[in-house]
C-alpha cells in the first residue's frame, strides 16, 4: 500500500467556448496591457515625465474604455442569451 496520494488527473484544457470567449475579449486584454505599459513608463520616468507620457496614458485609458463599452453593449441584431 502506497502512502503517496497522487492527484486525480483532470482535463483542465480550455473548451472551445472558453477559447472563443478569450478571443472575443482579447482586444480589451491587449488595451489593458498597453495601459499598464504606459503607466509603468510614466512611473519609471521619475522627474523626467513629459506631457507626452501623460498623453500616452490618457490615450490608453480612452482605448480601454472604448473597447470595454463595445464589449458591454451587444451588437445590433446579436442574439442575447440570458
């Protein structure tokens, strides 16, 4: 009798529906990543922060909001599943 308990193997691979949802949300993920990059660059600039650095953050924020709004509002004629 073994005292080692091995975990039960599970199929943790994403389903086709999971992959489709990720692909649908990918533009938002990418926009959020770009915003994070802009914020990191702003922080790392320290005393050398420029107006362009702040503008880059505002553009990235606007892009995140724009894409989030597009994802939140179903397209005209799209089937809504409750």
